[in-house]
């Protein structure tokens, strides 16, 4: 008790209380000041990805960057900055976001970061592709070809930028443009500045970052299946496509023509077959051949989904399949709770008698005379005749509402089939019969491949619907050549479904189909993106496609439900109904990696296998604030010093009074 009441103990308690009070006041003042000074900006960042011997993408230093805003909104702004560069963060209209302008700007060594702004006054004839001129070339059939499939490709996606680059949304773009213009118009006044933070932990290459635990393999999940369990005694006809799209910014990859036109046509084809007069024969497996479909994920990054699928298929192994559930697991907001079991033994590649690959099919060269083309590897002309015959017969059955024509006279200058999932199969078995359907005879007609402009307005939805009808009829002919024209004419795609799928997957996730086939999620983004993700996470489109196809192609149901608990073990609760279907998920991870999710390792260094990884990162933030001039900054510093010494004086006086 004498120690607790001693002046020594009282002094320590008094000092402790003073410093705690001072700390709490300062912390509260700091939050208040930050909220008053910094304005958050709604934007998405370019991130870092790595490969076998380097990295691509963008990042900031670990401490972030701060600088004044400088406008690059017109030619005058651009020329002025090039002539008299000032260290700054650029507010760049997206019409100037191209290779030639970026090289001019970055050569000045004065660019701290770039904010790419929406520009409502842009020229609708402006086209831009950040992808390469031959997408996925190192991983396909023609790695040495000089052909330019993508004539507007600028290869920006694969450049390494050592500055942060953000895309700002429309409303905040207007604000940033005004702030930067205000700076330029009055350089002597206090300037508007920006603070950017997008530090990426991974450096060097995929092998090093995996060893350090600073990255994850690029990957996803392939949705595949059929109408009935595979029969080892019957040959297989495959319908394949890709799920994902490229983009410089992850959240800005709509891929309406590049990915969704083929994907939605595939889904509509399957739905049309499932509701046709031949559906009973399809579900019972009573046709001469059997249909297998596959929606490959992360194809944009080296055909990862199809390469993994082909590896499993070729090796005649048991593929791990996961049947979808309607409620997400607690550990991940996007992962379904699943029942995992082993699928039946799959037939080797030799059992495949033909593959139809739906690629970009929604952007014809002439909207008034839409033409689609059948591409093939020229060495396989004879093997592909049954595929050609079925497709051309189906296309000639009637005059379709869109006026579509299916042609075979592709450009003689092409090296073969365009970049597509079919390449993964032909690399393993070159003689395999397979064709690619596309909206271009030679170079892409989609001049916005891989860009944010490849949106809903870039596709002819009626054309996509008519193609779905043609492909569904062609598949019936391939599965059973004796199918009558009367039966074929009874097979029609649902154009309303096609339109709704485009809206849901390229327009807004706030749509009826998403609400039906995905569980409620307050964190679900409004604007869809079809960018390929990292292994171990289920993308929203993948989960939706799995659930939708499981419901649409269900071969049995057992009553209504609210959750999986209401269903028997082999059934899943989807759209309030207990269903089971031959629709599954296969891991989409490069065969170059071991699929062990705890310790990823590179097990194959072949140049033909993608080694893409994505860096982990600290928080990605962006804010703007008013920068004071030097005189005001000095005054604020002086006031801060004065306040500090005033506190010391007050503390000293109070301590003396207390001790006395």
C-alpha cells in the first residue's frame, strides 16, 4: 500500500494517463483529418502476373505514390507534357491509352502513375486491343507463324509497367478530369493530387514467387458433361468453347464477342437439344454416338483449361468431378459447398470422332449479310468431311431470321484454325477431326478483342441464336445420321434465353437468371467480368454455368427444396428443385504445375505449357486530395511543432502542480 501511494507511483500513473489521452486524441484527429482531406476514387487496378522467366502488369512501390494530377485529355495536353514533362500522375483519356502514346509518356521518366478515364465524347469508330496479334501463340499449333489474327493487337497486356495504372469509373472520371484541368489552368494555386497504392508481393518469375508463397497459379474450373453417363462402347462428338476473356484490367473484361458469343451459343445449343423431340433419346443414350460438352476456363492464358482436360483424357484416368451445390462454403464467398467423388473412367482421345469448337461468332463483317466460317487444319480435310456435311446440311434447312450464311471459303493466308481450344486436342492427336466456327474468314472482325469495348453492342444476338439452332441440328445429324429433316426442324434455340444470358454475363449480375441460379450474396458485384482467375477460386460465371446446366440438363428430380439438406445425397438443390445431372467440374490448372493447393510446384518446364501465376498484393487503394503550396505546408508544419512544444509546457506545469 505504501508503494501504491508513493509520489513515484503517482507520477508514473499521471504520465501514462496523459500519453494515453494524447494518443487517443491524435488518433481520432488523424481519422477525421484523413476523411476531410482524402476523397476515395472508384477505380480498378492493373495487377501483376508472372511467367517462367519474367513478369507483366503493373504495381506501385510498397509505400505507394503521391503526386499532382496532370491532364492528358486531348492532343494539346499530350504535346505540352512531352515538351515540358513534370513529375506527376496522369489523368489520361482512354482514347490515348495505347502503345504509341504510352511509350511517349513513359520515355519522359516523369510519370508516377496513370489514371485511365472514361470519355463520353469518344469516337465510336475508335478500336483498341491490348492483346497480341496472335493470341496464345506460344501454346498452340503454330508458334512460329507470322500471321496476324488480331490486327489491332498492341500486346499491352504482356508488358511490364513499373508504375501503378488504374481505370477510373465513369462518375469519378469526370471529377478527376476536372481536378487535373484545374491544376493545368492555374499552376500557382494549390494543386489537386492523387495517392495510389497497388504493391505486388511477387517479383522475378513464377518459380521464385511460388517458392516464396507470393503468388498463385492462374487457373479456374472447367464445366463439362453430357446428357448421360459416358458409354465406353460408343464414339464421342464434342462441343467445346472457352469461358473467359482477356482484359488489361481484371474487372473490365466483358468479352462479349471474344468469349461470350461462343459460350452462350454453346449453352443455347445444349438447351435446345434438351428441349427437343430427341431429348429422350439423348438422355437415355439411344443414339449412335454420344455428346460430350466442355466449357474450358482460363483459355486466354495458354489454353489452361483445355490442356488440363486433354491431359486427363489422354491418360485415360479417373477425372475428379464435383457436383454443384446451391450454398457457398463458409471459407470462400464464391465456392459452392460440394460433394466430391470420382467420375467414371473416361474414354481416350481415340474415341472422339469429331469436335465442334465455337469461337468468336457474334461480330460478322457485314451486319446486313452475316457470314460465319468453318475453319480447319488443312491436313485434316478428309477427316473433317462428316463435320462439314452436318453443319452445311443444318445451315441449308431453312432461311434463318438473321440471314446467316455458313461458309467454307476461309482465307488461304491463315496458318490453319484460329486460336482456340481445339488446338489443345490437335497438339496431342493431329489427325483428330475438328472444326472451329468463327465470324471471321481471316483476321478478326472483332477489332476490340480483349478490350473493355467488347461489350453488348459488339454482338449480333440474333446471329448467335440462329447459330445455336444450326449447331444443335448438326449435332443431331452427327449423333444419328438417320435423323429426319422434320425432326431437325423441330429443334430451335431459345432467342430470349440468348439475350438474357448476354445481359447477365456482359451487362449486369442483377438479373433474373443470376438470382435464380446463384445463392443470395450481398457482395456480388453489379458489373460482370469474364477475366480468368487463379486456381482454387470459383468464378461467378463458372458457378452460374454449372448450376444452370445442371438444372437444364437434369436427368432426374426429387421434389422442391430450400437447401441441399432437403435433398437426397445424389441430388443438389438448384432453383428450388432437387436435381441430378451429368454436369461436372474439372480443375483448370496448367499441367506444368502440381495441383497440390498447399505447395504448388512446377513439374514440367515445357515451353508449350503455360506457367502463368498471379501475384498476391497488399490493399489496392486510390484517393485524391488538395495539395497545399510550400508556404502553407511550412505554416502547417510550424503549427504542428508549436502544438507539440505547447503540450510539453502544459505537461510540465501540470506535473509540477501535481507533485506539489
